[in-house]
C-alpha cells in the first residue's frame, strides 16, 4: 500500500492547533536561549536512517514466533512498508538489504520502485552465518575464518556477489558481520582464525569499488559463546586499519557486554576517523534487539552527544551510515520502527541542543557539576514539538504513530496480503 501526502495532511489537521501552541512555546524558549533553530531543524530533516529489509516482519526467538498478519512476503512489499514509514516520518528514506534473502530477478525494477518512494539503497549485508541450499560447503565451523581454504573462498565469493548486486542498486557500502567463533576451549586456534579472517577480508576489500566502504561489525558473544573472532571494537578497528582507508568499524548498540561505555567507543573511533556505520537498538542484557531508547534513553543521548561532537570536529571521519537493527517479537514491526525512529531523532535533537562551548568552558575550569548540568539541561528539553514541526514542513505526520493507527494501516495490510503471511529474514 502507498500512503499519500493528502492522507497524512488530513490526519495532521486534527493535531494542528495543539501543535502550533506547543511548537510556538518551544521556539520562543530556545530562540531566547540563543539557539539557531533553523540550523538544527535542517540537520534533523537531513537525517535518514536505513530500515533493514529483515525487520518488517515479526521477529522470533529460538522458542517461537508469533505472526502479526499482513507481513510483506517479497522485497517489493517490504519496500512499500518502508515507504509508509518514510511518508509518515520523512526520516526513513533508505533500505539495507540482506543477501541472499533479498535476491530478485529484476534489480532495475526494484531500484525504480524504491526511487518512486524516496528510498535509497544503504549498506548491503552479506550472510555467511547460515547455509544456503545450493552452497557446497557448510559454515557450521566458521566462514571467513575457517581452517579450510575452500570454505573461506566460498564465503569470499558470496561477499563479492553481494557487492555486485549492490552496484546495480546504487549502494556504496558492504557490512560484514561474522558469526564466526567457537563454543568450546580448544575448538579454534585464536591466532589462526583471526589471520584467516584478515586474509579473507583482504580479498573482499580488493574487490570493493573505489567509492565504496567496508564496515566491519563486532559482537562479543552469540551465536558462539566461548569466543567470537571479531568480539570487540578493538579487533574491528585493527582489521579496518590493516585493510586500508575504505574499511571502517561498525558499532551496533546491542553488541556490547552490559554497562560498556559505548559513547567512549564512539568518541575514540571518530577521533581516528574510523566510525563508518551505526546500528540502533536497545537492550537490557545483551543483543536483545529491543526498540531504540526503550530501556536506556539517557545512554542513547550520551552516545548522540559524542556523535554530534564527532560530526562537527572530526572531519576526517565520514558521515556514518545509520541503520535500525532490531527484532520485533511482540509488537507490530511498523509501530516498533516508528517508535525507534522517534527515539533516534529525539536523542539526536537533544544532542544538537547541547551548548558545546559552555561544556568546554566548564571542562576547562574543572566545573564537574556545571558540565553535567549542561548535558542534563539539553536532555530534559521536550523536543517532540520540534520533531513534529520538522516533519510537518516536509509533509510528514505531526504524530506518525497516531496517524498509523488512525489510518488503520495494519488492517489494510492484512486485507491486502492475508493473515498468515510470513516475511523472509530473521
Ligand atoms: Mn547489527
């Protein structure tokens, strides 16, 4: 289904008066504090977060999966769902594909469809954590790290194929996340599997077009529980440095052990110009894949504070590729994504409100209390009217979630696609 600007404008009428009052109040307050709102609003409008093609259906755990109905059964329908998210929020203008799940026969047709909905193709994701029917070798004991050169070659070839598909769609980056690792002591020789991984990545890097980037994602545990070959940002950073200037580290919020200071990792990578990609989600324990900002919204703000600082100060670091990487097991995936997009933009807006000069001054005079208060002040600002105004100016919804519900979009999708459809992916 395609959502028109007229349908959204009609929904906006219901909230118009209240919004004008709320925004007017906030605008006066922030302008009075010397904040240049138009600059911040332009940055918020420009922010586009990619939606992964595998997040549009209901996710599951190893225990079960509960379908929501009306799930997209092919990539065209997934693109349409992202079109709905983008029409409502104006911040979801990109998709991230996973190969082989998202292979199609006609790539120009796919590109055309996405273009008409204002959706670009962000990073391509390879998959060497599952075996595919037609492949001769198994990844059970690793892919790029495997002790068997034939298995490594198969995994390298898969990544080269993903690059070729990406080229057809206008993507400019490849994300490599490896499930490689071991479950028991003695299973792997740590040095050997890391060396093999670097060697395999070198082959992939060589095939990368000049204007592409390679993102290396890390994860401390799961699916392997004793060791992962790329368990942390340090290993990813080392590999990226050894590969060359087109290779970067990718930070996924869920891929850290509890209480890790992720904002410090962000700062370190940006200082080195090596933060390439970013995956949003939230968690209580590990890679829980919960809606962004649902558990630790202040941590998300602190992370964005470092991202904003880095985007302003570390010009050697490229503009990061943003993506939501979550699994929607209990909610309507589209509602969950709307909540995540709102949480991301909220944290970004608050970080943009931080008085960086005043923070620097407080730090220079060792005024710990003031430095902390300056961050808190920005964090406690209610930026919802600001985000609504940015959306309104671009013909998005004042309240995307309310519009989604009032327009009965899930029911329409069920009517259109059926109750028992199952999306491909996780
Ligand atoms: Mn991820």
